[in-house]
């Protein structure tokens, strides 16, 4: 692929029709996450962070047209060391992808991008930043009910996989009429991932927006939110 352009996740918020540099999707049987990225981009990422990640946390297989599939199976125990290792690996990989020159698919659009922020002090939580493109925002506006059902099911499914100590009904998804997406656990003061309040002021602008998190106090809960996000992103790509 000859089409190359240095891209950062913020481009999704600032302009339309950004060429796709990776896809995020849910992994089934075993449950987890799947990242589709171009082989050369993946090689650049590994060369920078291979000493800072646990390569037992993922498996890589070749796809067509020099893209690779990177699979991250979820561990069973959300509070165990395997879960913390996986969260650190995903954080490092996404942060590195955001910094390298990327091989893109110019005929497809990047709908969602992640910047996973790991706090070394667990008391500060496990923050998440997500960039939603304008195209994805428009898609969410038109498919509110379907997205809410799909993502809520994904949240509950991942929570069950982790034996997460919350009731199934505590996990909810909400999409506002302007296309702003929220993942919520419990009441209004509980953990959530939702639109930045600054971006919420401008619902009619032809740009994307940033989702930020609050009160995510475990790596397992962060992975649960990522699983729901991946489910929405993959369904959006298919549509």
C-alpha cells in the first residue's frame, strides 16, 4: 500500500473522511478484543514497545492485503494479574499506534479511535479517551435504539465473563439525539464513558467528538467499556 499519512486520533474530531488506519472489533470464543492494523504499521509499533508489553497477551495472524489481526483474549478474573497485564499491553499498543506513521486504507473511513490512559496510581483510576468521527456521530443519530441495545448487551456479556461484581441491570448505554454516546454503570455517580462536556456544547457542528471517562477503578472495567465500544465500532463499519 503506497498511501501513507501521519495521523493522530484527534483528526477524527477535527475533520471529516479520515482514512482508516485500524479497526477495533469484539472477539468471540474466547471473548476479547480484536485489532486489525496494517502489517507495516504493526511492525513500527512493535519495534518501539516490544520491551514494554507482554506478548503472551495477544496473538497475531495475517489478513488479506497485508493487514494483520491482533487478538486479545480476556482473562476470567477481572481482579487478577492477567487482567492487569492485558490492560497495560493494550494501553501501550494504542498509545504507540497514535504516534507512528500509519499505513491507511484510503477507501474506508476511521470511525473510532482509542487512547487508553493507564494510571500507575490505582487510586486515580483507569482513564479512557475515545475519539468519535463525524461519520460515526451521524450513524449514531440514525441508529439510537439499535446501538443502545447492542452496546448494553456487550457490556453485560463482558461483565459476566469477568464475573464483575455488579448487577446486570447496572450496565447501560445511552445515545442522545445528537449522536453523543455514553456507557454507564450504576447511578449518575458511578463509572461512565461519555462525551466531553465541551464537545457537547456544539451538537450541530460538522465535526466529531471526544469521549472521556470517570470513576473507572479497575482494569477489568476499562476492558468492559472497550469491548462495548468495539462492538459499536464494528457494527458501524459493517453498516
